[in-house]
């Protein structure tokens, strides 16, 4: 499904809070328009990514062995800058052992803490309630056509299965645009190269109310599924998103950085 970022407590072992790079922000009213949400993500993510990378680098430096090169038998070693990404010899080098230890740490304990932090973010959603505006029922989007979604569902993709059990495609883009012009137009600006498919739920009535609200499926109960997803302006979960988006971006950045370390050092 189309998520803006498709795709987490305290870090007790290192003594560093996972959210330590979350600087105190000046409190100002949040702009819940789609453009406002998009700009918030776009404007902040790069800086958060840099802060996350520095935070991870500092943690890994605490694991670096002292005087690692003393007594080394690799007489031809010419590595001057002995940082985490240097091309150390595969055997007999304590700094290469450090690299491997870093990968084990990042993909083990560290990632477990990120997952716990992400779960805490998602659990926080229960502090907020759906205001039954119907916006997410009247316009849902996917990068997959209806047939592709059904095929994915048949192959075992649970989200696709849940999605096609609720949503049906709009006949025309004009109908989709009429359902939520703001969302439609922003998506068309953001997603220019890929095709987007528009869906709606036939269970929403003319007053925007779900006709099976008490029995609505889990895909509806669990919405929004991602704290970095662009939400309809009227969605009451924008409050939750505003509260957690910085932390969620930090977790996303750290998850991406771990992948990078795995590719470079694995
Ligand atoms: S089942 Fe109800 S809550 Fe779910 S999308 Fe349809 S109208 Fe909305
Ligand atoms: S857009 Fe948000 S507030 Fe509106 S019906 Fe969907 S979940 Fe509820």
C-alpha cells in the first residue's frame, strides 16, 4: 500500500536514550493539511537522519577496542583512518572484529530496542480516537491495481487480502478526486512516475458513516498503520502523528542506517 515511508524505550545497555537526538522543539501549532504534513516530513527528515547517523556512530565508537593495532602481525597494513568503514584485513585484525561486533549489535539488541520503541509509538495511538469523518473510507490508495492486489492476496500477502476485502476501485479518477480533492491532488504531485490506484469502501453511507462500524474489519480498526503516513486533514489521528512523528522519523532513519551498515560491513 502507498505509505509515505513504507516500510520500534530506553537504550539501557549504552546509557543513551534511543530518542536522545530528539531536540526540544519550539512548540508551534501543527499544520495538518496534507501539504503541511508533507513539508514537515520533508523538511525534518534529512537533519534527523544526520543526527541518527551520528548517534549510531557514537555508540559503535564505544565498542571500538583500545590500542587495537598493538602487537598486530599485519606489517603491510596502510590504513590511516581507522574508522568503522575502513577496509580492515578479514582475519587477525581486532578492528575487523569490531566491525563484526558492530553488525551483531545493530542487528540484534539495538534493533530489538528500535522495534520496542516502534511498538510504543503504535500503542500510543490508543490514546486517540477516530472521529468517524469517513475520509479514509472514501479514498484509499495503492500502487497496485485491483487485480494485482487480488493476486498478492492469493499468494499470501495479508495486507492485500484485508484491503481487497474492504475496498473496491473507483471507476474513474474524477470520482476519486471528488471524494478528497486535496489528497488526490497532492498525490498526483508527489507520485508522478508511478501509477496510483484509487479505492473506496462501499460500506460508508452518504453521511460519511460506516454502516458496520462496530464490526468493521481490523484493517479499518488499525488505521493509520504507519505514523509517517500522510493522513486526511480531518483525521483525528493527526494529533497522534504530530506527537510521535519526530520519534518515528528517528526510528525510520536508524532502521535505514542499520541496512546501510549491513551492506557495507556484512
Ligand atoms: S468498513 Fe467501515 S470503517 Fe472500514 S473502510 Fe468501510 S466504511 Fe470505513
Ligand atoms: S480519516 Fe481518521 S478520523 Fe476519519 S474515519 Fe478515518 S481513521 Fe477515523
